[in-house]
C-alpha cells in the first residue's frame, strides 16, 4: 500500500496573494468592512499623517486586530501577537503586518475610549445580523 506524504519544500502551499487566503464568505471580511466604515474622528482616534518620527501602524489596522481578537475571546496582547503568525484570517486582516505585544498593548491603552465605542458598535451590528449566540460568535 502506498502512503501519502507531505512535502515541506512544496513551492505553492499557500496562495500567491494574501487575498487568496480567505474565502469571500469568511466573517473576517465583515470585520474589515465594519472598521473601514467607522469614522476615526467620531470614535476619537487621531489620524495625523504629518507626524514626525518612526512610522506607526495604521490605527484602523490595529483596531481591526483588537476588535477581531476580542470577538473570538483573544484579549491578551501576547495571544494576539502569536495569532498573527498562525491564524490565516488575522494574516489576511492585517495584510501580513505583525505588531509585537507591546505595540498592541500600547495602542489599547492609548485608545480605550475609541476601542469601547467601536466594540459597542460591533456588538450592535453582530446582534442585528444574528451572528451572536450567547457570549460568542456563532460558528466559532
């Protein structure tokens, strides 16, 4: 009998584009569209492209990471950092960016009010779309 064996050196294991990692009906796309639709001014996140110094991660991208992570019960910045290397949906959502746990924690600390407002709006949307079952997302 022949055996199936894997090949770690296979060249086309993953799609050539990050876009190909996630199917069209994957819930991560809803989170992406939701955060993109938010007005950063309304939730009091300062967007200033003229700041000097070392470049920062885009606040919308960091908000996506936290909102998506919270929705699946990942509250720890260290767990979120680890998930950025293993969770295909997060790799897609972040466009391959991998902020470290300290950067994630600092963003959370500096934007508590904005995060609370975005989470509130996200929960309302999930309830409206019947995506929440008890305290967790359906299908999670």
